[in-house]
C-alpha cells in the first residue's frame, strides 16, 4: 500500500473516536501537506481479538487468486517426515517460508488506493481494527509432483487375478482415490495421470497395479484372439473381444488391457481398439530383460523380434527410459533401467545415473532426466547445471560435476 496515497493514523483503543480535526492538527505539527494525501483518513486500533498466532499469510499469483475466487480450494499435503506442498486441482507447489523485515498488519476493513471511490471531494475519517500481524509469509513455487510413492504403495499389493490366493485375504493394503490423495504429494489430476501411466486399474473401488505376469497373460489372450480371428491390430472390436474372452478373464480386465495397450475409437457406432505397436513391443522386451542382469545385444534383438506378434517391428528407441544399451562393452549388452526406479530429486537422480555410467551422451541420458525439467527449462540447461561436458572420440559426453 502506498503510504503517500492513503493516510493511516495509529489510534489508541481508549481514544477510538479520534476526530478529523485532531488528525488535521497532527498533520500540521508534522508539517505534512494534506493536499498530498487522499481525502480518506483511516484510523487504526488493535481489536479485542488481536492475535499474532491465529493467522498465516500466503502469497498467491493472479492465476491462483482467480482459482480461489471461483470457489475452488487449495490443499496442503505431506506426511510428518515430508516437506509440505500445496496442490490445486491440476498443479503442485512447494511451500517456503519467507521472512520480512516489515511487520505485516492484518486489517480486513482497510482500503487501498484502488478501492477508494472517486467522488470523495472532502476529507473523511473511518476507523479500522488490526486483528493480527505476521513477520513472515508462505511463498509458492511450481514444482514437480512427488509420484514415486504412488507406485510404491500400489506395489505392496499387486493384483494377480480374481482367483488368486491373495484376493481371498484381507490383510493386504488397498487404496481408494481419496486414500491416495491424502498420502501422495500431487494434485488430483497429476495423480490420475500417473495411475494411467503405470497401468493401474480401479477394482471394487480400490486402485491396484496388475502383477506383470498377469498383465502379460491378458495381453497374450488379446493377441491370440486377434490372430485366430484374422483381425487387424488397428481394428479390434471391443464387444466381440469381450464376448470371446470373458470365459478366461473378467470383462473389466480385458477392457483394461486394451486401454493400456491400445487406443479406443468409434466407427459407425461400434467401439474398436487399435493396438499400440510400441507399447506391445516394449512390454515383450521388459519380459525378456526383467530376469537378466545383462543381455547380449545382438541375441536380445533377435529373440525380441521373435517374441512380438507377426507384423510388428521392434526398435531400440521403443525402450527409451526403460532399458539402456552399453555400446562400450564387448560384446555390446542391454539391461533394464527404468526411469520410474530412479530418485525423484534432481541431484540424486544425476548422482544415481553417474554411478551407473561415468559418461553419457545426451541421447542416452535424455529419457532419464526429461521429467526433471521445470517449466520453460530444457534438457540442455539441466545438463549445463548438473553435468560437465567434454568430447570423447568426436562425440559430446556428460559426466558428473562432483566426485562419484
């Protein structure tokens, strides 16, 4: 607030009815020209309910202000051992305390210059009460959602099918969407997007991750049916698919599998799915790699191509972010390295990557750090900050800035 635009006169609570003449006399003693001030004088006094502990100030940008004014809410999330974050419906923000040398007074009835009416031609006096003060406030900074915990929780009780022994026991933890929103430091939209990304399924009101072998079993059923019916992988009829496979697995599971590995569309009123070749090939690769520490690259590529449905083609770029090729070893090898298993914090992520490999090309490291980029930040700027570049055999490589 501009002190030259609005006159604030501190007032003793015992003398709350201070007159306009007394204010004008005070200005005269202080040699302040009333013409330099707004005609409205606001006289401050401490409220009977004054407190310095009942208020917490939060600094919001225009977007969040409009979000609140529209009737939406903001939620603070975090366990006792976590740094609190603030979440809107679709974004996550870090909360940080900012100290200020100026005391911040909480005066609900105080008017700022832009709130004054233009028809005040003569001096006016109003009395305002101070309800509290603060010496700090919360700053918000847009941050990445902390989603690694989501998969960790769901992996505690993987879904192995409706007839598994585990489903008959009630001792394993299960989580509803509300449970996850209470625990995961992310917005509702970010949580739902991540659930879709990790192929989670809502079963009897609880979100579950399918056990990998069971998920592959479902996919195998679909692919075998496509083959036996001579359908195109780009046009699988949902109704017939469910009718044919419901004796083997629940309809919900078959449709979930199609949602994970295909794209739904409608043609002449009938629902079809087009299988995503990259996703199917990637899942087959993970099935081959998950039990092998390292796999001879040439042998892997041959076995991998043989494992996918006829008509689909395997490519190493389908495995970005889930597997890594070591071209410096003899023979060249490939091994599983899933970005979801790496640390969430930027520095820890780089430390982990440089422990795995001392020098990286930008092409190799990009899939593992792309998700770390903040708004308007590129992979190049991230590498400049956390890695050191050099040339090796005519190729730019990146290594750690600190001893590993």
